[in-house]
């Protein structure tokens, strides 16, 4: 079991994205139940306040991140401003991409009611969204989807499935209905293209 635990630890260390139990089982050629026991052992070793590195379940898999105590030093290493907040435009754009992706800039602009070029560029720069193909509409616009970094940054254990439903938001009825109407228009347009 110790050898499997070391192998799982090494795989998680070198992986650029979280790995699922199924992926780890395939890579180690071990049964999923044994991989889960190895992950439990690693979770004990790499818990918050036990190590500078923490094993976390995120984006439907497992990965390492810096502990809360070491996050500031790690942020300085990668030369990024720690906790740099997203603008309202970027937050709205990110929500559209997360809930409707893959989605194009024109669709984002139509939903938000304003141009999305700057917000999309900023989200691409931060690595929260990525190009994920081309649309079937005239001009074949670039489509955008969220990334694994987005899922990790927002702590989405089960990936996008962890996002709250639109009904979970405390919005005034008029805003809720307007949002629903805009989403239905986009959905109807997509259905017409299929």
C-alpha cells in the first residue's frame, strides 16, 4: 500500500489538472478502492495546518494546492497579486461562460447587454476561461468555456455540476424573470442551430 500511496502522491504532484480516482486507478493499474485508501492516507498527511501543501478534492478529482498559511509566499513567487478581485463585468461574463459555455463573445454581449471584449480578454489572461472551438454561426465565432483553474479557484468539487442552480440566487422577481428570459432566448437560438 505504501508504494501505491507514493505513486499516487507523485502523480498528483506532477499533474497540471486534478486527477479523478478513475484516472489514478488507470495510471497506477490499481483498483479504485485501493486508490481511494491511498488518497485517504495522503489526505491525512497533507491536511490544512499539517503541511505547506494541501490535498484537496476539486473539479471532480484530487490535486495539491498551497496551504492557507503559505499562499501569500506562493503568490509572490508566481508574481501575481493575491486575491485580485474580478470586476463586475468580468464576474458577469464568467457566470455566462460557466452556465452557458461553450459560448461566443457575441452571445455573451447579447446576454449582458454590453460588449464583452475586455472582460473576455481579462478572463483569458487569468486562465479562468479558454477557447474551446468555433461556432456554427456566420463568421464561426470563437467559443469559450471555463477551465480547470476556474473550478479550482472557486472550489467546485464536482466541476461545473457544483454550481448553484439559478433558482438558488436571491434576486428580485423582475431580475430573475429577465435573466430567465435572456437564457431562454440563447437556448432557443442554439436549438435552432442544431
